[in-house]
C-alpha cells in the first residue's frame, strides 16, 4: 500500500511523504500489543500520538482511513473517534484511501471493485466490518475515482481540453 501511495507524489506535492508514512502505518492498530478498543484505526492513531509523538495530521489520517467513520458508527465509537481525531484534509484522506483500496493483501495493485469484493469475502454478511464496508462502498469508490481523476488531469498535456469540454465548445469528437 505504501508503494501505491508513493506513486502519488505529483498529485500530493509537499504532502506526499505524509500520506506515504500514513500508508505504512495505517494498520498498526491491528497489533495485539496496541489493541485497547479492538478498533484498529483508533488504537493505531492513539499509539502513534501517545508513544511515537507522531504528527497530528498523520494520526488523523490513520484514525480516519478507509471508511473508519462508518465502522466507528457500527461499533458505537463515532463520538470517541471524532472527538479525539479531527477529520484530515479530504484530499489527503482520499489519497490514503486510494492507496488502501487499490492494494490487495499481497501488495498487488487491484481495481477498487476487486479490492472491496476481496474484503467482503473475508467477513460474513452479518459482521460489522462487512456492514461498514458495504455502507462505505460509494464513498470509498468516490475517493479512488477522485485521485484517479487528479492523476489523469496531471498526465493530460497542457492546453489540451477534455473531451466533454471540446463538445461544449462545439468541437466534434
């Protein structure tokens, strides 16, 4: 996942290292040694803040990564999450979500739809993670699409209008 985040340097500019570090650390809360609540985004962010004295923006990214607010709500922990960690910059959170939702468990690059299916296959339909991912799906896909659009816009040659803009100007396709 961090490899995927590292590809976003042109999109993220000065924040590329922050998002890459967040990608490396986003699942640290799964460590049994760090588990306090059993909700890995919150446990990881708390550890990073308390023990590692990490940058608050990094802690907030870890706390809110990949639909964490919906899962927190499913767990009855939304007030705890949002009370401790403010929402990070939406573009940075989208970049972290993109990195997570386009990387499989073995590190391979996957389309977001395949990644979401892979996650849902691991959890029974009644499981709170399955419910949270199902509820988060539109937002997770949108986050990935927004980063892909930003990447695409950067690859487009300067001065080249988009196809829809050409049509709007009366140009034929």
